[in-house]
C-alpha cells in the first residue's frame, strides 16, 4: 500500500525536534490500520482466504510502523546520550585544573623534598 512508502520516506528525514510529531502521525496510522483490521472481520464481501490475507497484510504494516517508532525513539535516546556525554566531558575539562608545574606539578616537573 502507499501508506508504507510514505511512512518510510518521512522517517528517513527525521529531526530531533520533529520526533514527537512524527511518532504521533505514525500512531495515527496504526490506529487507522487497527480500525481497518476490525472492520475487516465484519466485511461479508470477502472470502475467508481474502480476509486472512488482508489481516496478515494489515498486521505486517502495523508491525513495520511500530518498528519505525522504536527506531525513532532509539535514535533520539542515542542522540541525548551523546549530548550528555559531551556535556560531561566539557564540565570535566573545565573543572580539572591544568598542571602548570608550580602548585600542581607535571610528570616532568616534580620536586621531592625530604627534610
């Protein structure tokens, strides 16, 4: 169906600010597919075999969309973790005093005083 191709093209151009709106639109698609799935059971125009095929198709589409949602959430979590690590590195670098050889000796500029 055309819904899957439009979903996959929209997920590849995801940005961190649009993750929530993208997930919301994917959830709406899942809701519409679920409604189609429920309506399928009451459809008398299709044979049992056709219903089964349609059911499998709809379920696979729902699974694909759920996988895309999971991928978006994972990418957002990874990006947040990277930003947190960078922030921690910057904080560590700014708080760590640089060894200047006077009050904080370097490896080559140590004085051992024994009295």
